C-alpha cells in the first residue's frame, strides 16, 4: 500500500474544490453588484424628492418648484387595471384550457404561440397595439396602453395558470365528476377554485411586470400633463414620466425622475413581497 | 319489491380497454337491490376498472373504451341517449383516499353535489340527513363551518360518503374505501356499510378479504380481467367452486 500518491491526489482535490467554491462565491457577488447598486442609486437620489405632494400633485412646468407625479401613479394603476380587465380572463381561460384540454395538437400549438409571444420584445408589442388600437382610433389612448400591457401579461399568465391547475390532484376532479357535476363546472368551480392561490400569485407578478413597462406605452398611451380616466384619451404613466424627465436637460426634472423611479421600484417590490407572502402561506397550508 | 327481486345492476359481456389493452374480459354479473356486492382479486385484476365502468368514470381516461352492456334498473347506461353526467347522480362513488374539497367547509362539501348541480333545496336539511346517514353528524355538528381538512382521515372518508349520499343516489360504488384508514376508522366504515345496505345497493372493491367477508352479501372474484366466480359470500369463502378462487381466498397467492 502506497499512501503517498493518494494523499497527494487528495490535496489536489481539496484545492480544486476550494477554487471552485471561491469562483462560485465570486460569481454570486458579481451578480449582486448591479442589484444592490440599482437599489442604492435609486434610493439615495430619489429619497430627497419624496413628499406627500409628490404622490398627489400634478407635474409642474420647468423651473416652477413643487409638483409631483400623482397623475402618473393614477395613470399606471389605471393602465394596469385596463390590462387586467382584458388580460386576466384571456390569460387564465387559456391556461385552464391548456391544463384541461391541452394534450392534443391544438394545445401544443397554443403553448408554442404563448412561448413565442412571451419572448417578443415589449417594444414590438407596443407597435402591435399601435396598429390595432391607435391607428383605427386616430389617437393615443389609455385603451391602447392597456391592450399593449395585456398582450404582455397573457402568455406568462396562461402558462402559470396551466401549471397551477395541473397541480390540482386528479382525485378532486374525479370527486366532482362522480357527483354528476358537468366537466365545465368541475373546471371552474372546483379545479380553478383549488388552484386560486397560485393563480393570484401569478397575477400579482404579472401586474408588477406590466407596471414597470415603458416601451409599449410610448406610442400607445403616450403621456398626459393632467389627470385622465377616459379610456380614449392619452394617459400619463410613471414609467413614461420617468423617461421624459430623465432625457430632459433640466436638473430639477432629473431629480423628479429619480424620485418617480423610487416610487415605481417600491411598488414593484411591494407586489413581489405580497405575492411571495401569499405563496408561502399556501405552501404551509398544503403541508 | 316482487318476490323474485330483479337485478339492480346487470352486467352483460362487459369488456373494458385502455387503447388496445384489454382490462376486463366478457364479464357477466348481477347485483341485487339493497345488497352489498364485494369485488375481490389481486392487484391489477380489473376490479377498479369494473367499478368505474358502472358510473362511466372509466371513459374519462384518455383512450379508454368498453364493449358490452351495463343495465341499471333495466336501462342500458351506455345507450346513446344516456347522459353520463346525469347517470353519475344516480350512481355515487367513494374513492380509495378521502378526497374532500380542500377549499370548502364541512357543510359546503356535503352540499357541493347539490349546489354544483344547481339543485334547489333546503341545503341544511339535506346536509344534516346525509351526515346522519354517514354516521358523522354527532362528531361534526358543531364544526360545520370548519375546513374539511381539519377532520381526521376516517372522518374525511365518512364526509365523502355523506357528500355522495346528498345527491340521493340509488347505487353506491366504493373503491377500497378503508384502505387508507387505521383499524378503528375502518371498523366504523364497515359498520356504516352494513347500515347503508338498508337503503342503497352497494358495490365495494376491497383488497381485504376479511372485510369482504364481514360486509358483503355477495362476492365476485376477479383474476386477470376475468370474473372467475361470483356467489353468496359464505359460499365463495367456505366452498368456492373454482380452484383459483380457493387459492386466493386461502392466501396461496395474491
């Protein structure tokens, strides 16, 4: 028995192991840098501009002090609301179809289309909404923005709903069917209801993603200096306001862009936190 | 009832398929009203498939088909004009694992068959009656609003029985209803089956031969998709006609 070569190999192995572990750790650190710096930059630049009136007031012209992004916040919520009105029934309905009846060729085709659609850049979605809604109506409108955002929500919503519905045990479906409940009622009132927790999480994630979109809104809902809740009028949104403030040459508007970005970031983080909280609760109840 | 009772369920040359695999071969069998028929046999012999042919749950599996006839009250349930959804209200089913609806309360679970079918009735009366018949009322009457998942396994299974009874079926199919339960809960279910026999025709699939002997009037022994023997339970267990039945009930295989 020669123990020397074995121990040498052992040392080499430990060295390789240590190197790899360090490399992985370094990769994690590098990945964290942009995340932390984004948050830090936005927070440090934006916090000073936050005040009550920033949330409630209309924007002011250059040079005039005060003013806020109240119409942008309301506009973003309004646009997301319109997007939900269109996107939720279509997305969830598609997901339910895929889970319950999607094993054939039609299902595969729908799944493929959803996958392609979820990979389409959001600016292209904006152009589609421009062609579908803005051109026929001859004006920019909240409706166009809502349609663009709903097109972004539908594919991911459909796939997540499908996964959640597929997680519902077969035994529950059979229990309902054996009671003489028709298939469609079983799907809607038993299967969908059981999967609801997971679907709500998916909805919140879709909302937080849609709220952060700028590109598809630039030439659909455009912008508005005033309050607007008319679906056929141009509408302000936080993201487009940030964009306009950021590319302007004015120092004051730059500060407002940072503050508006902070508001948006907080909204997105809050929705994510709520959805995580709901998801964890659901897991604990399932256990 | 006439002096010569007519079969409530009459199975004629029933074969069941999963695509090209034949799971049941030319089964002929009668079940009398208000009798308990136990279906026994080793795993994979087609007992569950047989049961699921009786309420047309079999055809819900993709690629599953049948040939032959199943008559309930003299009516061919596979006839074109029969709606399987309506049939399943007449033929209730209880599954191997308790499967209450997790999002519903105890009360809602029992009422679910009525509510989902749009049957307008005094839900409270029907729920109480069904829970009493399932011998669960005394245990849950003060917690009807709680989640069905807060009940024990044996209570959940009796809840599922109450849920099946609430739509007032004539026939109750039970697919190994006690195999996921402990011995005490199993004894309660067996006691319940003997009580339910007063009102319903029951077909029960079981792995447990003592259980078949305890609860049933008739026993059918299936082996490899065929009905080997069917007769009075005492006769099948004490004096079987077929050697394969004897080997199985005496524990030589299976």
